[in-house]
């Protein structure tokens, strides 16, 4: 099945008891055991099944199967937010003293996690000078355990050359971890280009309605953990918290996702609620239709801004003069995402005046909503970063980020036009 069909059907046919077609909300904490032997088998990870909703839940399991199917992965683990997904995904790979190499174009809170939070836990994150594989390789050493990138940078709008980064990662015996929140699997499936782990903030385009937090970690099932016992001992040595279980032996290709659930979700407990999983499933059912409208509207807005004298510059990968356009054709089938940034004439003050004058487009730090949204990154999402780090992440003082929604395009452009008049005169 293709993705538009998977978004509606993957992971669930009908409820076996009631034959209901909608995914039931299993609003329960615990699950009954047949007997002591059955309970022991579940807790020893010797049998499949649910035992406590902090670890797994039938509603969430449908969401996990659906997201994994959309990405072409083996399994997924869904958690309470996109930030939790990033933290679990990286921590599951790197022990204190090890490091991750990241491209510089990152969402602001991800940068904060990498630059401040993880180092306090003994995990170093090294930022390459750019997202080019040659510059990423310059900061890899014997302690590197993963390469990290966003498939489409937020808000930089760069397109990562996933095949080049995957070739580099695999040549050095490490996985490629890709945040695929902005394009969604409707536009891009990183596993098809060599990614090993894919992350989503389901809060954004996948949920699509600005109502529900959620995150997902998709395991491709393709990285050979057993071939690297010294680099990844956590998958290849006995886990004393599970009676000496060895993940690569017990779970094979699913060792990464099994350990992520059994160690991080079980013990730190950033669980997604069943109701949130249900809401996210409703959003995913229409993600293919919504992304088509997002893409078409964004292209129309970009065409309007690119020919307007009140605009100093525009960064939209779908324009043929964009340096990212060849990668849009290579990885996204020529359809750029609905995230774009531009600069209003007048610098920082002009950007703020434009931002304040918007009426239809909402001033928020979210993206991927059905509604059109605006953000001034230098004063909000990336405010905590130094000017140098902001520039490396693609944030200039005058930059305004637009996440173009699915409203009537004439109304979107009319609001932008009015706000530009207010900003520039």
C-alpha cells in the first residue's frame, strides 16, 4: 500500500471484539495476567503483550505500527513529545564519554539539548561547520556513536543530503539519525536513503491540528548492532536490569527499539496517553491530503514574496534559484515543504513590525498546523543561542518563519501583503 492508504489503514483493521472500525481508546493503566508464569514471561520480555501503560498500550501500539509503516521502518516507539523522542533516540546510542556529531541547522530547543543538557550528562555533541558530509566527517572520532541531522532544517530550510551522510555514517560504523518532522513521510522517507533511526514530533504535520503533543522514534531495523559489540555494548552485553537479557540476541533487527522501550520509556516514563494517541491517529488519516495543500499554498506564497520589493530575501527550497533546489528534486520529488523563511526590509525592527501586523496568520512557535503560523526565531525559538550559533542555524535578525497552512491562498497572501505594508510602508 502507498502512504495515502497506509495513513488510513496501517496497523489496524477492526476491533476483534466489537468489530469497530475506529481505533478504540484503551484508557487503562494495567492489564490482567493469566497466571504467575504468564506475568513472569511478560516481565522477562520472553512473551509479547501489554503489562503497564507506561511501557505499552493497545491504542498507542496502533499509532506505532502506523508511523513505522509510513516511514518504511521495522518498529516505532511513541512517546510524550518530539523532544522526548530526540532525547531517548540519542541516549539509547551513547554512553557517558561518547559523542554525537550533528549538523548545525537545528530547531532551537534541539540545539539547547545538544549544546547544554546532554553534555551535563557526559554526552558530548559536536557541531559540524555545515551539513556537508565532508565537514561532518572532520569532527568524527573513535568516540562518535551517531550522526544527527534534520532532513529539512527548521527554520534554516536546508535539505540534508541523506545519502551522503548515510554513506559516511556506515563507512564509520555508526547509525544516521534523522529528524523527519518537517517533510513527513508523505514527502520524504529517510530510511529509503540510508537513515537508520527516524524521529518525529507528531505534534506538527502528522497530528496537524495543533491540539496534541507526541513524538515517535522509528527503527529501520537495518543497522547491524551485533557487528559492533565494542562500539554498542548496550545491545550486545547482558542487561542486569532484565536478568542478563542481550537485546541483539533476543530481538535481532528490533534490538534498538526494544531497548529504547525497555530502558528509557520504562524507567523514565515519558509516556504518551492513549487519548493523545487516538487524536494523533485522526490527524494522520488526513496527512497526505493536508500536505498536498500545504505544499501548493507554500509555493504560491514563495512566488509572491520572491517578486516583492518589500522583501529583502527569501529562503524557500522550492524556488529554482535556491541552492537547495537540486536536493528537493532528489529527495522530495520536486515538492518543497511548506516551511519558509524570509527577511523584511528594515532588519530586526522590520521583521518585528511585520510579525506584529499579522491578523489571519497566528503568532506562535508551533509549526505544521492546518492554520498558517508565523514565528520570529531570533526573538523566540532561537533567542537563547549566541548570534554566531543563530547564524549557523540559519537564523538572521530579520528572519520570519512561516508555516503555511491550508486556508484559501488568496486570504493568506492578503494577510502577508497587509503586514508587509505595515512593516515597510
